[in-house]
C-alpha cells in the first residue's frame, strides 16, 4: 500500500471518531444541565478545552458553544468540519473502501451540509446528536463487514483507536480537573451526576455498571479505573492502546525478528507505563498530570506514525536480517518488501 492511501485511511477514521465524540459530549452536557445546577464557568467552557480550544472569543454560553462545535466550518474540531474531512479522505480513496461505506459517508455529509441536518438540530437537539453518533457507529459496522481486512483496514483501526485513547483521556482530564468537587459535595447527587456525565461522555455508563467488582471503591476512583484500565471496554485508554499497538504492528508487517518501528515502540512504552502503576498511584501522583501525560504522548505517537508510515522520506524497517527479506517480481520490476 502506498503511504498516501494509508494516511487517508488513518485520518478518515480519526475524523469520524472525532465527530462522534464531539456529539456525545455536547449531548451529555446539554442533558445534564437540564437536571442539575452547575456553576456558569463549569457549564460549556470545559467542552472547548476538551477539543484544545483555548482562545474562544465569544462568551461560552450554551447556544454559542453548541453552534460553534456543531456548525462552524472554520472550526476544525466542529462536527460539520470533522464529517467533511472524513468524507474528503474517503473520496480520495474510493477504490479502497467499499461502495456501501462511501455511499453512507457521502449521504451524511450532504445531510449536514444541506437543510435536513439543520432542521433536525433545531427541532430536537438531543436526537440530532444521537444521529451524529449513529453515523460513526453505522460507518464502522459497514466498514467491518464490507472492507477487506488488510493494510487499509489496519490503518483505519489505528486511527480509530488512537483518537479514542486521546478523547477518553481528554474528557476525563478536563471534566475531572474542572469539576473537581468540593469536600462538602462528595457523595451528593451533584457529585454523582458529574461522574455519570464523565461515563456517558465516553459511552461507558452501561458497561461500567455491568462490570463485576470485587473491591468497593469510591465512585470517582472506580470510574477513573474503569476508563483508564478496563481490558474489555472498547474506549478505555488501555484497550485503545492495545488495539493501536496491534494495528501498527500489522500495518508494519508481522515478520518475526523485525525491529519495531518508532510508532510501535512508543505505543508499547505508554502501555508499559500504564501497567507499572495502579489507579491509586495515579491519584496519589496527580490524576491530572497522569492524563496530561497520556494526551501528550498520544499526540507524539501521531507524529511518529506520520514519520513511520506517511512521510515522503519514509523507508521500510532496515534492521532486519537479510535472510528474512522477501523478494518478489511485479510487472518486470524487482522490489524488496519488509
């Protein structure tokens, strides 16, 4: 696979995942504020920070933030921008993805760009955000059942899981740090509502409550442990990193004895860092600092993936014994593959 196609598969997945995460956070925040009183500075500004937006010029009211994060085409993190970029990446590699996948992505891009999506937003905001979430879920289901599970699929999975790891860490970090309860609030309905909101923002409310636990933990600690360490929840940081590691290894080639690429090694190092400590260690050392480390490292891993697979000067892994290289002839030209 040429690097250009791999890069479009990777970013198509990341933009799809980003649109779903933005929609889920907006929906959860919108619903929670209907039921609980939250200080004004903790209502909508955290949602901007989750997306890395620190220079928002307007007052962060409900209507302003939702409009900006949903419809502003100049905002690269908005839902409409994310779906547009996902569709553009898909358009460029239509020969790689399935026709059904392209058709569905194109349909929802036009739905957002036209009047139908806007009418749905104005009529029922919660239902609109639910529909955006279903777009990503539907596209992933179509991709899983109609795409060949080869290199393109591995880059699609790599983009998906790397974005999920980053978004889970960002949501936890910002909401935990910003909504950190006062001592007198611990155990109150408002405190519990905040932790429920964090779970729902990561689509983990039901899996969390269905998970059997041997030890009784304080609610905040239990939620943090689940979203960081759970081995089965598909959006936990550890699970996403495992999936990213497997996808990057498959994309690089599973040849025995091959030296890991920079991206693989960085993912393995982050997994190892998580495995060397417990949730109690993280809280003792500062959960905010630990989650910031995860976010920053995932960002660096994205750079390593670019250098490893997409950059113009990229080269196949070279530290493999000559005896393990395979040479094949294609179209009269001999090329060596790692």
